[in-house]
C-alpha cells in the first residue's frame, strides 16, 4: 500500500504559519511514502515567498520524506510583466525544482505531475501537446496493476466552485487533455487551485472521460478561504489493482483531524465509493464530530 499526502495551494505570503507548523508536524508523524504538492507554493512569486517555500520543503526532505511538487499559476509573477513573459518560472526553478513534470513510481503507483501554469492565461491553466505525449509515453511503460495518478494544479474538468452549483472553466485544451488521460489509462487525477475539497468519478462529470477518479484538494495553509471551507489536505492509501481509501484531513482551529473516510474500488470501468464513517457534513467537507 502506498500512503500519499496530497497538499495544494500553500500560498507562502498569504499563509498562517501556525497551520503550516501543524501540517508539518502531522506529516512528520505519519510519514507518508510520498507528499504530492499540486501547485501555488507562493502568493505572488516573490523571492522571499519562494525562500519560505524552499525552507519548508527542505525541512520535509531533511525529515526523510519524499516529495513530488509542481507549480501553480501563483508561482508565475503577476505584476512583474517582463519576468512574467520572459522567464515565468525562473524563480520556481531556482528555489523549488527544475523539473516541471516530475515522475514517481514504486510497487503500487505511478505518478506524473504536469505543469499547467502559463504566462498568458493569468489564473487559468493549459496542457500542451508535448505534455500529452509525455503522459501517454510515461504511463505506457507502467505495469497494468499499478494505479496511475496524474497531478496538475488546474483540474482537467469543470468543477463546482460555489454554493449555487456554478462551474469553473476547464483546463485549456480540455478535450485533448481528457483524451490523452483516457489513452494513458489514468486512474486518479489530483489537482487543486480552487481551495475546495471535492471527489467524483469523471464519468459523472463529462462524457467520454474514461474511468478516472477526480480528487481536488482544498488549500492546506492559506488564509484565502472560499465558501467558508477550512484548510485541509488529502490522505490517500492506494493499493494495487486500483483500490484506494481517501481521507480528508481538516484544520479545526487547533489541529488537523480526519473529516471523512471513503473507500474506493475500481471494477475496470469506473470507481465506486463506500463511506467508512458518517460524521456531520459542512458544505462539501465532512467534519469530525
């Protein structure tokens, strides 16, 4: 079993340090096999913010934890127009990683991260055709009984983002990206961006989407909350032959605690869910009693 912590939207520069410390302690105690961070490490891609992010990542690495990290749109400068278009991710590469499409594989899972942050789109994301080819090629070499996981900052699909049911924009080149994910046999698609926890079978979101399970992470540590949803991250237990448990770990004002626990199984066509417990629900996040 692979134990994966999925965090997103850290936003150093608009973060609560007390929550960062609590998340760090939680990770150091549970010691996941991999920590996935799906973008927006900084608030405005400033040097001091990247230094804070780098120090935090180095602390996790020093503790012996493995990381897979990709950038988000906030890691591209917004107001420094020259840098935004000439070298949009230069600071990210300097302080975080030169690898914008990292790959991880062990006995249970294969995980590919793809950078969706672009200079021109401001807040929205795109996937280019070279990345789609990489997606197909990487997963073509993976054993069929391993769970194939795609990580992006911007979700591939339109997502419900408000209490009224309004939908977000899908990632750029959505149709081609979804087709590539289907051809690559992606089982799970992890993303962030909207500061909202969400999990749903792709087949229920859009036609011809394959058998992927779409899992969104809320913001792990940012003070920029949406729809009154608290800070949170995902805790995944992934087993061979595409079986998985998803727990949402939520900040309750004093500590991170489990808010929901759902068991997923894949029958070769799609995912089915079974609630492992039934705590009270607040919005789209189940909170512990």
